[in-house]
């Protein structure tokens, strides 16, 4: 019985370490999703010249982590607001809720160009912002790898200590 309890404490320690890395994993997922969104937007705007309200509405269906702010952007651009104002909700979500202020800055810079220039310039701006986001994603992945190991090791060690005390 004690051995089972000790093993459960070890497993709980490992899971606690994994849970501590959850926020870092979410940041990586959001950045990955946002970069893919910008890649698709560049294609839609550059090749098909799809209007922004349709792009945002379609992308809201493809990006579950950012669907709500994209739906807001679709409604605002359909109502005639410029992209800078329409994407403000997305920028706030990235900065405040997701803890990604650099990504929010990249989207804010992009939003100033959307709808204001020709399709090729907008597509180029989307690709440029995508590059910034891919770099941020790589940094977050590296941070996740480093801190993930540290968090799991610390939590596993705490579980091991508790397991030894239980025996």
C-alpha cells in the first residue's frame, strides 16, 4: 500500500511539472495558429483579393484559439471600420490574455496596412508579420523545452521526496 502511494506521489509530481508548462504550450499553439492565419491571409489577399470581412470570418472557423476576436474583426470590418480598429480586440487578446505583447505589436503594425494599400503590399505585410511570429514561436518552443524539463524535474523531485517520506 505504501509503495502504491509512493508511486502515485511520483506520478503526481511529474504531472504537476507538466501542468506548469501548460501556459508555455498554449503560447506556442497560439503563435503557430496566428502564423498560419497570416500565411492564409497573405494568399487570400494576394491571389484572390478576398475582402477583409470575408477573410476574417473564414479564418475564425479555422483558428479555434483566436476565433472570438476574429469574429469581432469580421463584424467590425463589415460595418466599415478600418482594419486597425477591427483587429484591436485581437491585439488586446494577444497582449493581455495570452501574454504575447510582441505578437500583438506585430499584428497592430500589420493592421495599419490592411485595407489601406494594394493587395500585393498587404500580402507582403502579412508575410512579414508571419516571419516575426515564426521567430517568436521558435523562441517560445526553446523556452518550453528548457523550462519544461526544469518544471518536470522540480515537481518530480518534490514527489520523490514526499514518496520517501511516505515510506
